[in-house]
């Protein structure tokens, strides 16, 4: 039953930076871009409606059928009117849509991407360019709707690679913006603004150091500066503060209380994710989700708390890192899990995760519950990727950062570290602190403009712990002059392809824990630990729906409206292939060079085969993937009974599987996603193959450590939070011991002189 207390709860509004005022596109370019958007998500009307360039006209009978089908699933007193408004909605009529695109290109897209989009928009408005791109000299927006829709579909399989890339970029951007800003989508779905289960609760009251205005740099002294407040940094801060050292944690993003959670879609993306969740690989094949908020990824993840598996620990030990097969590492794993109350004993699986477990059982696949970091209590909420309002998810903000605060640690939000500072000694280079720019909350959010502060800050420290995550830690090292060619390389991303199963009955997949079960059957497909785990995922509409192919506007709207009857699956791949992180040559922001390898794509195909079988044996009527090469599987009417004796031997299903196995998951026609980034500052026994030594200290620089998932020697193969924290637990305890030993030697030297 829903907790009725939820009905009275409204999260506090979250102020976000204003939309950039700088002109990104000219008026004509905007006209063209919005015309494209209206072609992708058009108003759907009958021939009797007034003519409009934003309208996809369909026969009255087809429109009546679409409205009727939608209305039967809508929980609204006037379902027909709502269904009609939903079909008639189009992006250019929604000012928030344009603002979202302006923010995207003004704040998060690198210059190369902006220039590329401008080039395409200009070409569509020139006779020569329009002829090449559309086959007609008439500007795109002046063409009839049917022509524009056909042009977009033709781009998807064009012989010209730039057009294929343009198709991916435009359809992906428009789907994401529409699902974020649509005024009718959530009412049609019945998706609630706040979870219907659980109760809001206040979290720990953090205090943050405020820097006064000044023309000269502010100088702060501490024993240890920890750069980043996520899973690695929070554990390090706790251990070092509890060891009696003066600890300062700096975070480039900002803190938000549980009273702001869960955030609205746009607020959450902008305030809680790296680059507003718009980070992508250079080839455009993968979207990358990385936390950027107080508590880092631990604030936006889905509670999965899996320990590092034995075969991965052995793999890492074989690389010259015996610690990973030691009892000491196991103790660190257990210690961090105990602090977060990790358990699967109190898990209440939602429908999606029950489908995964029961389908796997019927097929004989190895599967198990996924332990949750929920303090040993039941936590039935699927909104936590936008912040946990109940404080039941025991991530860094509810555990390790609280411990650090209670042990005397100091915190700074809004501080972007530009570089690590060094002292050159006879014994070599020694880290001596960090330097960067602090931006007050008002300056960042643009709330007052009066008294808002941006100031250069120098933090002098005996030890520097870099915990910025696998996207940002290597960039900080590079900005700091670390020359090791391994910095930024060996990046692993746990690439996933997303599957969506549609059932007859309403599921409301956003209710309950997003990821509480896992199928392990396919985790070792090459005999060397490379393979795929099948899990469920968040079903927040703009995090799930945009992954799936666009074929035409009506098809996509009808597909999106099926979300209440869906379950989602991800193929979590322990990738054998790798990529790199590097700074954009113009503005230095994070760029990711990564393409899913052929070997990993082959492994994913087998996990998709298993996923469609799980969906089928559970009674699903449709199965869709984020691969445009594959049409969805539609269950034949004669196979409606999920209890039929033939099971997954059904001929239609087997034919679809055979077709899937003939595919390659072409990166140009498949949208992959990553919520796990690892390995870009990997640990190893030698500077020739790694960035940090077995103690997480950067090779060649004493006192500089990297403590986050970037030090993983390879992909963890499981959701990386617990592995990350365990490494941080062990490394930070060693740092504390080294500082104690140094202090002891200093005291002995002083006594000897006396």
C-alpha cells in the first residue's frame, strides 16, 4: 500500500544556474532545429485539423484508435482529453524545451559539438547543402512534414557517416529533452512527482566553509585535503579524520538536503550529474552517467552493494597486487558494508526484479538478490537516482561523511581544483596542496548577483587525496603536470544495452528498489572472467525512454506511454576492451574516447538472448532493445499463454533470437550506456603500466594519492561502489599510519636534539 504521508510531501525547489544568455544559434538556425524537433516529436492530428508544419497527419480512424488505446491506460477522470493533448503536444510550443536545448549547448556541449551542429543547421538552409542532405534545394523547415520525416529516417542509414552521426545526435537530444520537459508525459504515465512509498526524513546538517571576498588568494592549511566527496573520498575522509588528522574535503558540486529530494527531472540532471548527464563518447554510441553532487555517485546510484568477486580479485592479484586476495581486503569490504548496513534480508523486490528472478529460475539461470546499502531495513523506492528523500539509502552523505564531520573534518562545496601543488626536494617531488577556484552558492546559481563570490584558494596540505572519479581524476593529474602516459588510459565503462519488456498488466516499474536482483549465468563467457550480468535499472522516464529507437513520432509517443507496463533490463558487461579520458583541446572539459569492442558486443548479444527469454517466459508481449538494428519482438497471438508447454522454444521467438545473433550491435546503430567508470588511473606494480602504486600513491610524487574507482586495475564486473570504498578504506588507513610514523620520527628527532 502507498504511504499516504507521501501525498502531503512536496520537495523544495532546487535553484539551478540560469540558462546561458550567450547566443548559441541564430534565429534561422533555431527555426531549423525546432523544425527538426517537431518532426521527431510531432503533434499527431487528423486531416480535419488545421494545417501545421508541426503536425503529423494520420487518418481519423487511426487517431481514434490511438486515443482510445491511450485512454484505457490513463488514470485520469478525463482520460480522452489528456490522451488527445499528449498526442497534440510538440516541442516548439514548449518554452522549457528550447531553454533545455540552450542550456545543453551553452553549458555542456564542447565547441566541436556546437560547431558541428551549427554547420548542419546552416547547410540545411543553403541550396547546395539542402540538396546534399535532403535531396531538395528547399530549406528543411519549408518542406512538408512527410518529406522531413522521411529525410530523418534516411539519415539513419545514410552512406555518409556525418549524416548518420547527425541522426543519432538529433534524435537522442530531442527524445531526452522531450521526456524531461513534456507537460503531459508524466500525467499520461501516472508517474508521481514523489514516491508513493516511504516517508521523508531530514538528513545530517552539514556545514560548509565560506570564503570571504578578496583580491588575493585565500590560503588554508590542513593535514590532508581530499578532493571529492564521493564513495572513495568520503571513506578516506572518515578514516583520516578519525585517526586524528586535520582533514579538509573539497567538492566542486553542491550539497542538497533530503528535503530537496527527489529532484524534478531537469533539476536533478543539472544539479546531480556530471555535465547534466550529457557526457557521451566521441563516437556518439554511449551515454555516460556520473554523479556530480555532494556524496558523488553514492548519492545518485541504485543501492546495489555487491562485493568484489573472487575471480576478479585473483585477476588483480595476478597483476602483481596480492593485496586483493588477502584477508585484509576482505576485512575492508566487510567493514564498509557493515557501516552502510548492507543486506539483502529485508529487500522487497518490485515487479521488475521479481520477473528477473522468477524468469531466471524457470530457465535454470544462476541468479540471486543484490544486497542493498539501506541500513538493514526495507527501502521501497525507485526515485533515488534523483536523491533519496527518506535518508534510508546509506550512501556517503548518510554514513562516512557524517563520521568525518563528527571526527572534526571540514567541508567546502563549490571548489574546483585546478591543480595539485608540489615541493621539489632532494628526494624528489612532494605534493604540498592544491589550488583552485571557490564559487559561492549564490554565484553558481545566479540567485543574488550581489556579494556573490568567486575566489582563488590555495590549500596547503601534507597529503593530497584525489577522489574525483574516473572521468575527472586523470584530468586533474594532467593539469598538475603528471607526465605518466598511462594517465587517462585503461578506462573501463561496464557498457550496457538496455532492454524493455512490455506486459499486459500495469507494473508501475518506478515503484520499489531499482536494482535488487542479478542474473550471473553469463558473467564468464570467454573463460577469463569477461561476460555480462543482467540487472534491472531505474525507470525514471527521461533516464530510460530516450535509449530506445525513434522510428516516427507517433510510434515513439505510443511506445513511451507503455512505460507503466514495462520492465527494464541492462546487460552489465565486464569489458575486455578499454578506452581513455582526455581533456578537450579547447576548453579542457572531459572527453571520452571509447568504442565497445567486438568481443564485448558478442557477449552482450548472448545476454540479450537471455533477457528476451526471461521476458517471454514471464509473459511479456513485446521486447525492445536500444539497438536500432533489431526490430522489437512482438509475441504472436497464438503464443499468448506464458504457461504453454513449449516455453521459449516458440518458433517466432527462436527466429528473432537467430536474427539477433546475426547482428553485431553496430556502435553506429546501438545506444550503449554506462553508469560505472573505472581504471583511468589504474593501480599496478610499475609506473610503466599504471598510474598509482599498490598503496594508491601516484608514481613519482610522494604524498599524492588517488583513491576512487579510477585505480581499479580492470573492470570490477560488479557495481563498483563497495570495491571502491574497500580500496579507499585500506589505502586511507595506510596513509594515516604513514603520517603517524612520520610524526613519531619527527618527535624522536626533536627529543634527540633536546
